[in-house]
C-alpha cells in the first residue's frame, strides 16, 4: 500500500444520534432538545461530537441564534431565513419585523418605482379581462363594512369609520359629480 494514501472513516449517522451518544443521553432525555452545531454545516462545520451542543429549544433560539447576529451569519453563509434548525418555532419580535419589512410590496416589483406611462400600459392591458370568482370573493371580503367618505376639499377615503368629524358618507365619481 502507498504511504501517501490515507483512509478517513466518516460517521454517517444522524447528528442527533452522535450528540446523544457523545453526551451519554437517553432517547427520552433528547425529546424536545435541540442539537446546535457550533460551526454550522452550511459554513463547513461537521457532525464531529466536539462541534455538537445539546440544549433546550429556548436556549438554542435565544442564546445560540439571537436575532440580528443570526441573520448576519445566515447572510454570510448563504443560508435561508427560518430554515431547518428552528422549523415550527416562533421567531423573536425583532426578527419577525425584519422579515416583514423585507417582504413588503409587490413581489416582482419590490423596491422599484413605476412610471405613470407604465401604470397606464398595465391598466390598459387589464381592461376587459374578467376576474376569476375567487378574486372577486377575496375583494368582497376585504371591503366588507367599508364605506366611502368625502370632505369639503373633495378628498375621499374608503374605510370603516370616518377619518374625522368633517367627513361625510359619500364619494366623488370620475365624472366629477358627488353623491
């Protein structure tokens, strides 16, 4: 056999089994526990017992993966938000706000402004197209209980309650007449 050849034995067992055996825990003791990789697998970490840490779900989320730091690590290693390790666990409030703000707006136009001419082209292309019944039902449900409100300046709002005491029930039609 050649002296330059080395054989590396790779443990193909699941990382939870490796951690359980390394820490001397029973399957019952592992129920509800999380196994944290000190160096994430996505960042090149292994399932070596020295890289695994058994902890509660609260400790895992709030100590190992605290909001901002966790997002920065995910961005640096190319991971996805909310993947794998915390599946089914609630995110912290600051984390949820960051996710929410990143998902606001029209998905394919997020962060882009549309010119008036482009808006007119889209409007013209959609005129005369029938809406599916499911879309009509969603729109009807979303607008249930809302009314048109108008003030002396001719401004209009479409909401449940009047925006102020000077607002009256009614609307301005495109022709300019009001009800």
